[in-house]
């Protein structure tokens, strides 16, 4: 299933499912449906058996709104944690070797603050404080079943689903200190979507084509099989430190082709359009706008 949040005109946001080319509110399918994404994820083991038999009928009956007539919002209404791993694709590490970076023996983690969270088609702000805004297409994992000290073997059962993300990075802020948090945490610098595709529909998350485009030009082109530390190892590592909770966000790494690796660098500027796409998860597309 594909969990979305959407609105039509000035109407309030609704939680729903993407069924074909229609956005169907959960409230149209289940009378007491949750209205918040994290609540839905936490209750999914009860909701999914109710929803599954209703999907075909909903499509046949034309329930919901045509996708072209609604605005898709960030599929998460809120999250407690946004964690991201650095230097996690072999091709990205290779292109950055000139900067003194090598294949890490340990996972390199940083947090993106929750103010980054943004919708799949919302603008990316080009902040006044940065002259080096960059793109990073990433597979994003959304935690479903929380826990601590989760083994790699058990990790698949703790993932609710996946979506496309862009770990937008202000490189000048990222690289001026050993700590990356500020450079990764500007407002709007974490768009995800267009839907959270449930793990059962995705299958193997380590066999997905992953690409990004800037103004229609292909920049990144890889596959998630090239992850240095796979998603299960990532969850095992994180959960040694913190209790993971339903709705927590994990950015799993970016492949080669980022703007910083070009000579000279090819950073984003106002007016640029960044498209990120992954396998059957869909695509997000964001226009860069100067901070007002």
C-alpha cells in the first residue's frame, strides 16, 4: 500500500492511500481511521487487514479524488527523529577521495533536524547564509515497529515502508566544522515522498534503481545494492544508541554524482528543479527558491 497525505484547495490535510491515480482518504474506507501518520503506522497491524479487502472496491467505485486535482503533502505529519548516514555508497566515496575521504570502517551518522521535513513537491529554500546548496537522492526508511537493540536479522520487521528523499546539504556549512548537523538542517532541506510504500510492496530494498536530475540532466544514477552498510546494519547500529519509534526517518545514503564532486562544483541555484526517483517508489520534484 502507498500511504499519503493530501489536500484539495484550502481544505485540511487528509491521511489516505494512493489507489491507482486517485487519492482516497482513510476516513472514506474506515470510519474510525487515524488522522495522523505516526498513529496509523503504530496501528498498522490492525489497520492493514481491514484495508486490504477494501482496495479493489475503492478503485472500482472511483472513491477519492483524482491525483491531478490534489496536492500531495509530506507523507509524515511529524516525526521525532531524522537520522542520516554519510559516505555509504561506494561510487560516492570514490568521487570524494580528492577531499581526503575514504571508505569508513564504522557507520558515520548525523541528524537532520525535524524542521527539514518537507513535502515531495514543496520548494527547496536556497538560504541567504549559504552559497553551496547541494542535492542528494536517498532511499528513506520509515520505522514501523519501534525498539532498542534490534539485530540486523530482526531489522526488516521493524521497517514500515520506504519513500524517496533528498538530503539537501549546505556544503559550506557542512564542511566548515567536523560536525555536519547545521549544514544538513536548514529549513525545507529534507523533502520526502511522494508516498510511504509499505515494505511488503517494495520487496528487497537493496535492489532499487536510484537517480537524480537537475533541470532534466541526469546527475546520479546507481542502485541500492551498492550501499556500504545495508539498511539492516544501519538499524542495528542506531538501535544500540537510541530507542527507535514508529515514524522515525532514516536517510540511508546517497550515490555518486553530487554537485560538490564536479570540478568546478555544480551547486544549486534559485530556479533549478531537482527530481529524485527510486525504483517503483515514485519521484519527488522540488524547485529551488531564494530565501525571502
